[in-house]
C-alpha cells in the first residue's frame, strides 16, 4: 500500500569477553568453585535494531547463561540511559552458554558488577551503531535443514528440530544480518574456560562466511529439555558444525522464504506469576535431610548442593501459608504478519509449542513466528501445568538452584494467559 511504513533494520555486534577471566566466576554448573582460568573463544553481544514509521524495537542477544533479576535490571537501565530507548522497546536475550561469567542465574555464584557495567555500555553503544546502520528492506523467513545434534534428555518424544532463519535484505538485495532460532542447551563446554559454547562456532563461521558487519543473532527457543548428543571439545565442535550447516542452509533458502516487513508494533507487561506454596512437612523434611548431609558431606559439591537446598528451604519456611509470586517481563513483537514472543524462563518444548499456537491463532504462520526463551530474565524452568507437583529436576530441583519457588499448576497457565493478552493487543479483531 502506497504510504505504508517501510521496515528498516540495522545490525551490530561487540565483543564482551572479560579482559581478565580470573576476575569472573562461570555460571551454569554448580561444581565450579574457583574463577575462570582462561578463554576458549570470545563472547559477543549482538543487536538487531528495527524501525517503521515512528515505531522502533531492538533485539539484543548476549553470550550469557541467562539474565538474573539484578543483572537484567542493571543492563536495562544502562542500555536505556545510553541509547535513549525506553525499556519496553527492547528485548534482552541469552544464548544460555554454561561457560560465560556468572550472571545471577545460579544461587550463590559470584557476579562481577564491574563486568556487567561494561557489558551494558558496550551493548548500548552497539545498539546506537545498529540504529545508525539501519536501512530499508525486508526479512525473508525460511527454515534451515533440521538440527539433528540434540536429544530430549527427559527421555520423552517431544523435540522440535526446526531451524528458523530470518534473513534481512536491504533494498539493493544485500544481506545485512539475520536472526536464527534453534532449540538446544549450550552445555558442551564444562571446563574452566570462558566460551560461547556451540553458538560461538556459528559466530566465528558467520564472520568468515558473511563478514564482520553481517551478524547472525542466535536465539534460544524451546530447548530447556534438549541437550547436545556429545559434550566436551569434540561435542562442541560437532554441535557447532551442525548448527552452522542448519543456519546457513536457511540463509541459502532465503529467496524462497516468506517476506516479513512493513509496520512494527510491540507490547510489554510486567506480570506477577504465581508459583507453588511450600508444604510445611516437606520443608521440615528438607531441612532435616540437608542439615545432616551438610554435616557429613566429604566433597565441595555435596556441601554446595546441601547449602542450596537449605537456603531454599529456609526461604520457603518464612513464606509458609503464602502463594509466592515472581514478577517477570513478558514481551511480544509484531512485524507485519509475523511475530516474536520473548519468554523469561527456561522453556520446555511443550510450552514453546503452546505459545506458538497462540501466535498461529492470529494468522501468523511458521517460519514467521519465533518463540524465544531466556529472554528478559531467566526465572527458572517453566514447568508445564500437567507436570506440576512432580519431583524431578525440571519441575522442582532446578528452581532450588535458581533460588526460586517451584512451579504450580497455575504458573504456566499465567504465562500463557499473559501472551494471549499481549497477542490480542498486537492482533486485534
């Protein structure tokens, strides 16, 4: 339509590797008791800035395990202050590498505030640079070859091997950058070296193949129950190669993809999500069990595990009789007839599928719908309502390590209701 807003996009990336790895601890594994010992590969913050008419939005991806509440608040404040963009107009996402500096995800893992001050400033400058580079064009949304390097670690059938690739081309047909969403934990690198894990392979290969000025933002999706088939250095290289093959095949198919362009709209809400009230007898038994274990533990990891459980139980004891809530940021972006949902949890496959169905109900169609996890915070595992009350790692144990309440049958429901409300604002009628 003549006079309709034209989509503009600009991309930028900046190195956020800590200059001295010995000044940071790593997140992701509770068995690390000392600072990082070196750097295997660099960490990056990458920006995709979008504008149409008077509307603007930015997606910023960090090679971090996640975004703890305090780290999220610090980064948002710095980015907003330096860039001038309101908080609700940008989304912060983590690739979920388990070998980046502590970011407030694991309970008790030290966080270096000076490091994150610098990360926030660098991300803000990269956002300003991406805005300056913004050019008119369109995304071409396509699927890459299926990602076969992961498996469902919960021994279930649910797994989504689709690879979503949104390639942005300017008016002259030049590739300016891309968004790629794949679903698998970045847990290959278990040593004491800083690493972006297998998504870092995509970063380095993309720079070689596409150039420094054409970033590919890796966006984790519904991969909280998906692990790579191999670990350590060999697994990292193989999983990274598989990721590159899938993403690059999607880039190659961009010409056949669905055009995503035109007007952009976004919606944001701060929601108080209900979690499970602790059972008094279970809390008493937990305190008894782990006090005894702490007294008898003969290894650092057993002592740390006992402390994590005790800290969780003592907090729960103070809140007995109350239904705990956690405040989270829910956010959604619409570009023409495409949409992106930003989910502030570790998201299992079935929950990602449920959020995708919400988008599809408004006429969005894959690959023009992205459901991104570890976005705007990492508030533990979002347990499917049907599994609430089960005692396994994803439904209860992991949230103890996060210092968060366990999910109830209302938790996932409240999140889904939030995204229904946001999508109703962006797709009225």
